[in-house]
């Protein structure tokens, strides 16, 4: 088979060039044993405190004047 392939598809210098493709697939599905997220508002600490930054309300525009 290799000889036949070489006769049919080899370059002028006799090299057989070949390419291949790799296909990879991954999947995920939730499971009942998976940790569930906490309810909104149930945090015991503020993210802004952990990041050492100032918390802005949704009405505030983030920009140079707000720090």
C-alpha cells in the first residue's frame, strides 16, 4: 500500500507528503452531586473588600472621576 501511495502521490523528489487533522470533542452535563451555587445576596463577605477596591452602584459610571 505504501509503495502504491508513493507512486501515485510522491513529490518530484520522492518525498511523500501527508497531512492529518485532529478532531477533539468534549462534553459536560450537570450531575446531582455537583455543588450548587448559593442564592443571590447570601454572601458573607464583599467582593470589593477582597479585591481592595471601591464598590460602585449600578447607577454609577465607572471612569476616572470615580477612582
